[in-house]
């Protein structure tokens, strides 16, 4: 049987929740320290979730709604910042709907219905899109609040330092406070790693297959005059000559703000003119006319910040006894598009469902880590492989220019590109001999 409580402030609080009910222990404060709350140095719970991004919060909310006791630990106080494109495409919105959060997010997001894809020669094609743009800082905060409302106990800031293990299975983790003056031990039947692209935690838990990031990205937030914003109601992605095979973007956010960023992938055998992200962003802003026009009138709101990405469902193991790896930690970000929020949220839901199902099974007959890994591979592995193929094709300027030209002239390529960007079709339909022949004539 799972543990029936989380030990908070030295008191074992019984579980009063039930599956689907938003009840249970509330955190004393997601941004409070142990000293401020009197948090006990040792906790016991059903499930420990490490990392309060979309994947971790999705898992925590799912588990709490199943009636399980959940402790969610993050190394940062809320709200936390995250380097991301801030675009929620249909799969992310669908996953949020599963959590009961789509309307909550949509109420604050900027709804976009067009995406302009720019080729290296500056030509573009405008594609229909259904995208909600919201800064990750706000999305993460909304999802953390939703996890708490469902009954999860959220504790921050604590940095994980080591797994707890018994008979080859993970049984929780040990944490340090930011100043390393205090320690916290959380014991759990199952632990979920939702720690993002950095390899250090994966290595600590013996889950890292590859240390090098699949990609690197950087962005800056700016605010523009309202008159400028009204003339740019679309999301822009550019594969300009000055940064190719890198790519740049401009995402229109709420409150007249924009996310301006660049990225490049490490797995295609080619490199952009510079791998210094600040320099690459400067080249993008100087060479890409829409970015140059925006920055000429905009007020910077943040400094340039960069971060690694893990893509293509590679670089980490998905699980071992007592441990599941979700979100970007598991490489659940697509190659080519760099989009991973929807996959991350979905993986958290799948992990939560797998653990809840195992908790209801008798005699430990279900291994949640194995069940989770099998479902992730079934639902995502082939699609990730196909997007890796698209990534390699689109690293070549001539191919991008061909596709933009044909998308402007006919419906076949336009529809295939729209489906790829919204993940409604397999990229191999276009990036195959048959597909490219059709692209030439249709």
C-alpha cells in the first residue's frame, strides 16, 4: 500500500482526498524555506516529483487528482523563469484541457492564428495556425498553483543532491537548502524526475545517456508600442542566411511584449556562423528585417538568457525501478521545431496515470516505470524519429527556399508545412522521394 500522508512540520497528515477530487494537504508556501515553515527534515509520501515545470506540475496534479499524496520539490521559488519559445500549439492546449487548465491559460494568453515561415533568402509563406502565446514564467506559475489546488504539497527552494535507494530501487531523494545550511529527505514509493535539459541531475540518478545538449537557444523579452503590435499579429520563424542552420523567432505575447530568440541544433553535423548565442542573436536582429524593425522601437525587459535543449527522445533513460523521467529531461522536445511543452505535459500525465494504476494493483504486479516507458515509446518514438529527419533536411538553405517557394505556389507543401508545425502529420510525408516529387508539381 502507498504511504498515506506527507510529514509536514513534524506531523503526519492523513490523506483525505479521493480520485478526481481537488482535496488534500496544501503547501505551507511554495516559496518558503524550511526555517520559515518549520518543515521537518524528513518526509514520507506516495510520490516525490522533482521539478515544478510543466511536466512535473502535470504529474503532480494528475497524481493528486487520483487521490495519491504528492510532494513537489523545486530548486527555485515561484514564479521561476525558463528559456522557452512561449508558444502553446494544439497538442499543448489539448494536454492542458486534460488537466482542466486550458480555459485558465487561454484567458491570459495571446491567441495567434498565423505563422510566417521565412526562408534564407527573406521570402516567407504565411501558414494558418492555432497558437496561444504565454511566457513560461506565467505558465509555470499557473500550473504550480493548479498542482497545489489538486492537493500536492509544493516545497521550494531545495536542490536535489542524491537519490535514496534500497534493493536497486529509488525510494526518494535528499535535498539541500540553497545555502546548504539545511537538509531534507523525502521518501516515496515512486519518484519522478522533471528537471529539464541539464544533465547533472540525470547523472546523479544514473539516468543520463548523453551529457551534451541536443540544441541551444537564447531569448530576450521586449515591449513595443501598441501601434507596432497591431501590425504584427503573427508568429515569425526565420532561417536567415546570417544564422543558418540556426533559426530565429519572434513571438507576440500579452501586454505588447515579444519573445525574440535564436537557436541551433547540435545533431545535424552543421554549425551556424557562431555558437555564441549572444552573437547569434545579434546577427539575427541585424539581418532579419522584422526583428530589426521591432528592436528599433522596443524597450528591452530582460537580458539575453540561454539554455540547453534535449530533443528527439534521446539522451536519457525513461525509467528504472521506483523512478520515472518526464518532460525535457527525457528528451521530449521535437527536433526541427524545438517545441516540447505539449509533450512534456503529456508525459507528466502519462507518468501520473501509470503510478496511480500501479497503486491500485495488487501484490505489486504492475511496474509503473516500465508501463510509463512503454507508453511513451508507443506514442512518441516514431514521431520523434520523423521530426529528426525534417531537422536534417531543413538545415540546408536551398531546401528551405524550395519549400517556401512551392508553398506560395501550391497547396500541397503549404498544407504539409502547416501540419508539421502543428504536429498533425508525419514529416516523412513531405521529406521523402514521393513527397518531394509532389512538392515540385502540386
